[in-house]
C-alpha cells in the first residue's frame, strides 16, 4: 500500500519535471525564432534594427492573409519569408545603406520605420483581426498537456538555427559577409562587393523576421503590436551574445531564457521576467564583451 | 483688478441687453478625451463614436436647456500624460461644462484630480476595478462587485470549488484578484493559485503549466491588451479548455472574441453590463442609430460604447432637470438618482457616483460572438455603495479597495 503510494508520487514528480523541461524548451524556441533575424542583421552588419518587431508583425499578417485566402500554411510561411526579404532589400536600398557606420542614426531611422509600420498596420488592417488559431492536437506527459504546435516549434527552431549557421559558415556568401563585417576595407580591396553583400544580409535577416512572424501567428494573434512582445528580449539576447553572434545568442537564450522560464513556473510570471533582465545585466557587467567574448569559433 | 471688474460688468450688461441675439448661437461645450491612436484605440475609437452619436441624439431632442451641445475632442494617444494636459486645456481654455473619456484606470486617475480641483464633472466610461469615490468623477462602467459576485456563484455551480486567477500585473488586475479572494471566501471557493502577468507578456507556457499543477475546476482570466489576448488561444490549444472552465470580467470588452480563433473563443464565459447581442428594445434602436450614422457595423459594439452613450444621456438628463449645466447642479441631480432606459436596459445613478446596472452572463459561441446565458437585473455596486456616500460626505476623494 505504502509502496504503491510512493510510486504514484514519484511518477507525478517525474511528469512534472519532464514537462517543465518541455515548457522551458518551448519558451526558448519561441525567443530563438524571434531573435534570429535580428541577430543576423546585427552580427553581419553592425546594424540594430529597431523595426524588427514590426517586421515580425508584417510577416505574421502575410501568413495570416494568405492562409485565409486558401494557401497551405507551410507555403504561406515561404511567402512571409520572400515578402519580407524583398521589403528588407528595398528598405536597405532606400534608407539603411546611407547610414552605415553611424550606429545612432540607424537606430533612429529604424525606430522611425517601426513607428510608420505600426500605425500603418492599424490603418490598413484595423485593430482586430481574427487569428488562424492553433491546430488541434496536444502532447501529454502524465496529467500535463501542451499544444503539439509548441513541440513542432522546438524542432523548427533547431533546424532554422542550424541552417542559418551553416549558411554563414559554409557558403561563399557567408564567408564574404563575415569578411565584410570583420574588415570592410580589406574585404573591399580583395574584390568583395560589400554593398551588395550588405543588401543581401539585411534582406535575409528581414526574411527571417517575416518567417518568425508566420511561425508565431497561430499562437499569438496578429495585432499591430504583436512584435513588441518579443523584441525587448531579442535585443538583450543579441547584445549579450558578443562577437560569435549566433552561438552567443543561442547560449544566452538557453541560459537566461531557460532560467527565467523555470522561475516563471516555480514562482510567478513577473518573477520570471525579473530574473531574465537581472541575469542579462549581470552578464553585461561581468562579461562586457558578451558571453562569447573569449570564444574561438566562426559564428 | 479694477479694469477687469469693469470689463466683466460691461460684458454682463451687454449679454443681458441682447439675449435674443446670442440665443441663436448659444451652445454648451463638453470635452472628450479619447485614445484615437496608440494601443488603446481599440476602445477609444468606439467611445468617441458613441459620444458623438449621443450628442447628436441629445441635440435632435432639443439640446440641453435649449442650448445645442458642442463637442471639443482631443486625441490622448493612449498616453496618461496627455490626459492631464488635455484635461487642463479643456477646463482652462475651452471652459467645458463636463468632461468625458478615459480607458485605462491610470488615465482616469490622471484626470480625476484635475476635475476635482476645478470642480468640473468628469464621466469615466469603462469597466474598472471599482472603489473610486469622488464627487466630481462619475463612473458609468460596471465594477467587480457587480460582475464577479454573480459570476463566481454561477461558476461554482457549473464547474466546482477550485479556482485559479490569471490577472495582469497592475491595479486593475491586482485589485480584481483581491476581489476574487473575497468572494471565494464568501461562497466557499478555494483559490488554488494566482499568476500576475507582465503587460508585455504573450508566451504563457509557464502559466499554463502552473494551472495544470494546481488542478483548478475553473480559471478567472483577466488578460488586458492585445498581447495578453493570446492567453485564450494558448489555453485552448494546450487542451485545458476541455477540462477546466474559463470565466472573465473583461473578455469581450476589447472584442477579444473577434481576435481569438473561433475554436479558442467557444465556451469562454464573460459577464458585463453590455454586449452587442443584448436583446433589449433600446439596444435595437441604439444599433439602428449607429448603423445610420457610421454604416454597417463590422467590429461588434463594445461595453465602453454603451457606457459612453449612457454618460452623455445621464449628463443631459440631469442638466435638463436641474435647469443648468453647472457641474454642482448636475451632480446634485445625479446623487439623488437619475433613471434612464439605455442600450443595456434600465440604469440608475447612485449616491456613490456609480450606476445600478443590468448584468449579462454570456458564453462565447463558435462564430466569434456570444450567447446570453442569464441576465441579472438591477445589480447594485454593493461595495461602492457600502464605502461611499457622497450625499453624506461630499468631500471624499479617494479610491477604496478591499483591505485598505
């Protein structure tokens, strides 16, 4: 009798711990998906895109409208990527390229772009848009269940991060773009078209933001301010990442996002947020060059 | 000093000498503070439309004491600082007889002291956490003591005894959560857990796990703003809606039922004094007028629109029976009880500067709308009435909250 009871309690604890792991992974993967585009643009160009949240929002609306028009969800995601990549290239060509090397000016310009996009979205789409909703289906461990879509997002975030990493490490474009950020003059003098590379990078980062919007729109209803929810943490992850931008951002998000999610589960959501920002501040205090400051690696 | 008195007497002399000439152009000005831009414009735009519609109706019916009502409106941009600024502008420069508007409780608290100091009546028209007691601030929205009591009693019957509270981390959320605890004790419910959400939060995985750990029979969900609306989506997708009930005092007030998917919205229970589906004669007239003025209704009319309409109507009624639109005369009428037929049904002003309301318990359907489950008639703001009597003590100016 006593044995049986013990066993039951143990299995409950096991379910709870496993499920906590799953919840934490899902929170990290959402942040990671929302951060990648920003990380690429900052890491490869030294530009902080303050309109990143609005890029995510626009991508969300592209997926939303094309799904509602009958396009399959996966294809709609592709559309979001392509649409935002084109949009990003245009923005880079018209505005960003004139401001390279002027960090504060690009901050101001992208912030302005964000404001215009936000109010534009309110005027165009209105404040209420019906969401597409999450697909049915749940993953269960013991008495706990979560939406299976969040499980899928975990896999997607891993695949997406690996793809971005490989593009910058293995392809010719990737090598050239890293050369362009590390030593622009040297890169230019050996014939790397740095301007063209920058346009491609900004476009690629924007496309990733669009894809993120598409991936997130089932769980987070599309509203003009939906991107704002993710960007503050994405910015902090990118800033604390340091020179190895992709691996640094992944490390930060797993570490800080993980601890914050777990404290959210144990205590309250507010404490989870406090923990996130406190750890970030501590990291920047003790590793002023970011977590990857002393690392030897490619990205 | 001497010249100004002289100028004043001359002015009075002139105006009393030619009353007929001025009468044709005489208007009484009212001020409106609405969030026409920024994140609260999902409420502000409808509040503004409702106010103008109500003023039009008042003017068609002969105006206030024979004068036409004129609206001076400022866009407060969802920014509390603008509320203070424009409230001052309305009073000092525009010299309005009354002020209307405000959505977030913080914006109301920005206007309230300005109204009180200048002894100008201010109507706040949104559901809120309750407890404000101030002669110059009249609250036409519904309060927790009108919504939560009836709803928790109903939920106990329907779902069971164990309740979990999810609320935003600012005064509306924390005070409402406090109310849930008070009523839980009264009705023999057990609060098995609470989570307060940062306003920027939109990933609710942690909260959903906590809910599952505490195994409640139902959840009181009070998310505010478009980002927190995703709570309903994620709650439903995690499969919790099948085994845990979900009730809310503010679901629908920002048309959340339109934003969430049809699946997620089905079965969410809410209680307020007005939903567009409310079936009263005055509501059909109200909706007809709305369509005649603004065309076909695409976004459902929210309770704040009803509350704003009621504010204008109450003010006009009180000013007409007082024979003056002076704030103190209007307030005197309101404190002694003005009764009106409104879109929600019968309303009556009370000595706590709140309203007796009709409260509707509704359930989300599978088509982004609601079905009415029950109507609670003539519900009093018990708490506000118990702590606040402005007829007896008109000098009070504070917000009461349970435990304070």
